[in-house]
């Protein structure tokens, strides 16, 4: 619970009027952000697997 409070205070509370937070506040913006993260993680995982051989 303490880590959640820390994350809130260090990011959303202080940055709630920044453009990124304003865009990600809607459901569509949040889903697009998550899709971008998953795509980036997938590409990183595939590149990591390709370099391990």
C-alpha cells in the first residue's frame, strides 16, 4: 500500500496536468498506452531471443 501511495504522489499527483496524463486519463488512451507497452516488450523479448543463439 505504501508503494502505491509513493507512485501516486510521485507521478499522477504532481503531473496530473501534463499532456501524457491528460491523454491516458480516458479508457481509449490508457488502452493505447498499454498496447504500446506490450508491443515494445514483445519486440524486446523477440530480439533478446534472437540474440541468445
